[in-house]
C-alpha cells in the first residue's frame, strides 16, 4: 500500500521532536560542561535533603540563651609558638598530616583555596583581650619532642600529662616559652587517658608551677582510631546503635579515621586555648572549672543547615572523601565550626549563605 503525504506528516513531526530532544541532551553533556563540573566540589548534607533546610540558613547554633562573656583574662595575642609532643608510636605520614593542618592555620603561609583553614581561624582571631588586641593569626610549629618510650606509661592521667610536658621542656632544645608558647600533647592510639572516650576526646588547661616550674597553656588530644572512633572520630565512624538508620560513616579526607578525627578535635582545643588560655577569658556559664567555650558551642556543626544532630552541608570530592576546608600542599580537612562573637552564632568559611 502506498503512503500519501498527509499520512506521513504526523510521523515526521514525531521524528523531529525526538531529534530536537536528542540535540538538547547532547549539548548539555558536552565535554566543556563535564570539565567544568569536575572542577567544582559537590555540596551535600549527609543527614537531610537540601529541601528540608529553612529559607534562612544563617545562625546555625544561635540562641538568645547563650551568654558568652569576657572575664578579663589574657588571650593569645602574640605570635603563637606550638611545641608538639608526640607521645607513643607515630608514623611519619601521621605526623606530616597533623603538621600540615597546624601550618595551614597561619596566614603567613602560602594561601590555600577558599574555604581554607586560615579562613576558619579568622573567626577565632575576632576575639580580643581588654586592651583590644586580637588573637594572633601567626601560628608556628616551633619545636617537636618525641616520647616514644612512654615515659609515663601507656595510661595517663591529667596530672601525668603535665609530667610529660615537664620531661619535654627539660630535654634540650625543647625550651620553656612562657610568653608565646603553647604545648600540644598528642597520644598515639595505644595510649589510654583519664576520661578518654568516656567524657572527653581532648582538653586544654595550664601547667602547675609545682609540676613544671611555670604556668604554661597546653592541650591534649588522643588518637581514638583503635579505642573509640565512633565517639571521637565521628562522622568518620558511627556508633553501633545508629545501625542502618543514619547515613553511615563518611569517608575521611586523608584516609586515616583516627588522625582525620583528631584534627577536628585539635582545632577545637586550639581555638579554646587561644581564647581562654588560663580559663579566665572567653567562656559562657558561671563556673570556670566547667566553662562552655567557643568550640563547645559549635560541637558537631560543620556546615550550613547544621544543628540538632545534623553536621550540615559539607563538600565531597570525586573519590567520595568529605571535607569542608582546604589546607597547604593540597590537603583537605573536615573541621567543626567556631562561635563567632560578631554573628553570635556558629560560623565557618564554607557557609553557603
């Protein structure tokens, strides 16, 4: 049977429609478009869909009930010298990862792409003392001391940590720097510490002259990789009780659950040590023995939309590794936000608003 033109017209229109659709799809998936998309980080919230976020995403953690006050004590306004104490067994790659983070804080080092670690520290630098001097943005790793023989054993108390510092400052050339120095004690994954995993992942305080001879601000952070990663390295490990109800553990940016988890705790403690070194400067609450500090107010918040158990929107690279800050030498880190004295809320440079 022959086909006349009136019978062909509907068929031609269908073919033309499908051809135009194909051309639109082909244009949208051109190599140029793919190349641009590969260079952009993927933003995602591993807990809730973006549509669940409110119209106003600002002021994560904000509350009229938070009364962060200045109590007239000093802040670390001079250039900050970090004296690192490696307690226990550490691999060279673990040491390098932590030092890369510490060296990423200072604005004196070559800038990393935004959002960067030094951008994150700018929130910390907003805090001042009674003279109006801001917390310093110049941070250096001044000296390192390796206590690989476990001088105080494989279980430490808060007092014996001060003894570890005393051993370090007595060992030349690890000096006492009571003007610009802070002492950072890092314990390896085989060392247990008083209250570690149960109540704390790290803490800061100051040494007693009766123990060390000087009053020196210090912080301790432990590697939880073998002891309690689901507590101190969350969200790179999740508690068993969460089961299949949550998003599952996120992939750490540098492939080391314990050390990647430590870095956020180190950031938390350094921010509080800088703003409250002698526990008489910036904190909320009336009890200086149990202060709520600028890191405590934002614990568990990493991005826009965070709060109520949600970490907020962070970034994910092509390998599925999660991060929210860029550091030196191409490093990436996932670090909690800090309370801003200007916004009166938790703040970070990766905010989407």
